[in-house]
């Protein structure tokens, strides 16, 4: 499996860099189809968000984004990541997949009707 994932990991990283945390919507299905169990695929996507978010936050700060906007978002991302990690270890695979599907559906509808 490791040999299959190196180039997919690069594509997932590029998608996360372009789309921010939304790249996880691409990462999870790709990782699952590559043989990673669902909870591990979700956990990997959550782990990838930290460096992408930190790099993006730094760039936006350098571009003039006020810290009073960035700080609450950073706190929310951190709390959400911690909660997500706890839930992944406790929820059955079917519920994880169902919740992920609901989030993907909501994001798709939101994109269609901004």
C-alpha cells in the first residue's frame, strides 16, 4: 500500500493547499480507496489540516489579515480537530461514513446555492 500512496499523497497535499481544509473531502475517499480503513483515512485527513492551516494562516497574516480574525479560527480548528480525533476513536465506521456523507452533501449544496 505504501508504494501506491506516495503520488496520491502529493495530489492530496496539493488539493489541501489549494482548497484549505476542504481538501479532506478529497483525501478521505482517496485514502479509503487506497486500502486505508475509514477511521484511519479520516484521522489522516484531520492530521494533514494542521500544517496546511498553519501555512495558510501565516500567509494571510503577512498579507494583512487581522489577528483578531485569525485567532478565533485557529482556536476553532484546534478544538474541532481534537473533538474529531476523539469521535473517530469512539464511533463505529458506519456512523463516521454517514456523518462524512452529510457534511459532503451540505458542502455541495452550499456551493450550488451560495
